[in-house]
C-alpha cells in the first residue's frame, strides 16, 4: 500500500563545475564550486596573496602581532619585516624625523624630533594628536601655514578649524601615532639591510 504523504525534495545548489566532481556546489557560493574545491582555490590563492594571521611572536622590528603567511614564510603585516630575521644589533636605529602635534589644555604644539618618545617626555602635554613624517622644513611649513593661530614666538597654536582639519588628515595615516612611527622606523631598518 502506498503512502499519500510525499517528502519535499531537498534544496541543492547547482553541480560543482570542477571537472569530474560529483558534489553539489554550496547554495550560497559566489561560484558554483563545492566546499572541497573552494578550499583548494583558497590554498592556491594564498600562495600569491598570503593569509593574514597572528604572528607566532611579535615582530622584532616594530612589535606588531599581525602577519601575513606565505608558503615561503611570514612577513609582518605592518612593516613587512621577514619573521625570524634578527635586526643587526650593532647598527644604530635609523633616524626618522617626525613633525608631532600635541595638545596641552587649550593649546596645540607643532614641533619636530628624530626621537619623539624622548622629546615628548620633556614636554607637558595631555595628548599626542598625530605624527607627520618630516623634519624642520615640514615643521616650518606648518608654522607658516597656521601662523594666524600661533602664540607669538612659540611653537604653540590656538585650536582652529583649519588646524583641526589638518591634524585629522595627518592622523588618518594611522590612528595610533606611535604605531605609525614604529612602522616608519622598521621600514627604514628594512631598507638599510
């Protein structure tokens, strides 16, 4: 005796387009490939594009934990230092000049230093707003650019819309000024070796 109830057919995606593959493609796949062939394609892509992941230990050049894994090894995702290579301890840290923007109370200082960490320990400030790569020439250009807001004969400026906009543009290069500085130093180290 036959049953009057019939089972609804299962929803199956199209067939996998890989030659000879009998599996169905994943229904939500952007290409008609089965899960196995998507894994194979991802591994193949990783050979050239790499896979972003956490480094086994912090980068010796910049301290980042984020890396890109290739079949040939790891690179730091921040400074592209090859994981496992040790910076030459006999070489001094390369000089990287920065223009810094700091805030103290209701004033903003535009200064420059090749060692901002040491320099900023000597200056009272509430916040490091941004770093811009450059030396005295860039600092003097910024002093001239915002001269209307400058406290007479100092490197301190009144907050203004133009200065705030400039700091926002400079700060867009990296939300953490110290991380950006570390990247610049590690890039300079990598170019030197």
